[in-house]
């Protein structure tokens, strides 16, 4: 369930970013994309932890915090 929820949120985030970039021709990063991506990957992290897959857990953990850092940078500016 965690994997499905996580991938769904990541996909919704990408759809939002795709629409903004391709349809609206806006090359900036949508904060909603970053939030959905971050939450989605956190669900993947929990799923990996519960499944005992430590390599994927660590990789997803790193990939969860990178968009969070970008979001914080956008908010500060």
C-alpha cells in the first residue's frame, strides 16, 4: 500500500510539472510538484523500510530530501 500511494503521489506531481512546463511553457519548478514528490518518496521510504530493503530505503531517503532542499530554497527567495 505504501508503494502504491507513494508512486501515485510522485506521478501526480510529475503530471502537474509536465502541464506547467509543456502546456503553460513555464520552465520554473512548481512547488506543488516538489511537495507531492517529497511526500510520495517518503511513502516509498516507509515501504522499503517495512520490506527490509535497506539499499532502496537509503536511496529513496536521499532522493526525498533533495526536492525538500530545493523547495526550501524556493521559499526563501
